[in-house]
């Protein structure tokens, strides 16, 4: 999934818990580049897409 895929989905603001998880993930030197890109996009945009939108 790419950040541009989130366009039509309902979005929610990131919670403190989300921010903490994103920071933990990005601190992992073994995090794959694609996931690092998604983490950065989430933090930059400040919201997340609802995964149920695609079900």
C-alpha cells in the first residue's frame, strides 16, 4: 500500500499510541524501506486511513 492509495478512505487523526508506535518502528534499523516510507507519510500527514474501507 502506498500513501496515495489512502485518498478515498475515511481518515482518523493519529493518536498518541499511533505516534509512539511509529517512532518505535522508525527506530528499528532493520525496518524495510517501504515500511519506513509509510511511517514517515503517516507522521507527516497526521492521520491514518480506515482499513475496513477496503474490505
